[in-house]
């Protein structure tokens, strides 16, 4: 990943001692600081909504900036030898209110490529394969009901292996809901611990 208009890697992290549920205050640990520095690097802006990443204001602001940067990236007039004023871009697909995935208007191909079918291919993969296909969810200790259900409900296709060992914050109601989310796709459910 040399920065030559390529993709980056996503990762997730949390600190068990810096959760709202453990200290009743906004988490301000190293993960918080890392997120702020990443947003500064990728969006080239620092603003108060970043202090509340779960807020609609923050989500709207990040999405608007990502849309703006995609517009610059995909514009034929933008100098290709100049660096963009940020590095977080919207992906060139649109998801309708009914869940239908389509090409973003005017984004039939990726800039700088002849990959005319690329967006169509990615739309097909998104629709047919699901976001989490043949995925094993583990290392979830510390996660609570809401996080588990949102994660599992987002997947409609693919075999799921769910390991909830050590997840003391997950209620029996959530555990009971998991097989309902994945009647035909839940391969295993480990509740050990």
C-alpha cells in the first residue's frame, strides 16, 4: 500500500477499561486518541463532532466529507499528480432504502482504469454474497447486546460461526435471538464461559 490511489486496511479496537459501561464517562483512552488522529489524517479536519463518534452529527459530517473527497477523486478536472485534501472517500455504490445496491450516479467505472464492469461486479458481490460470508466471529468478550445483534443482523447470507465465550455483557435474550437471525446460516454457536 504505497499511497498510489489504492485501498487501505480497516481494523477495529477497543479498550475494556475505557468503555462508557465501565466508567460512566466518555471513553478517552488510546483508541479514542488513535481514532481522532486517523480522522485528522484522513479527513484533514478536526472538529467537535469527532468527540462524539456515535452522534448523527458526526456520522453526517464524515459522510459529507467522504462524498466531497470522492467527488474530487472522480472528477476528470482534478490534477492526478496532486494529493487529495483527505484520504477517506465514499465507495461508488448507492444503497436504497429497500436495500437495493446500485452504481453511484456517474460512477460506471473507477477513475484511472478501464474497469467498466468493476462497480457492477462489486454491486453483485455485495448483493449476493453478503457482507460477512463464511465468517467466524470470536474475540467478542466485552461486547454488549446491541453490538452483537447489530453485527449479526447485518448479515443475511453466508455461514456464521459465533463464539460468545467470555461475553458476560450479552443477555440470554440476545443469545436466543441469534438463531432467529440466522436460521439457515448459523453453523455453530459457542456459549462456553
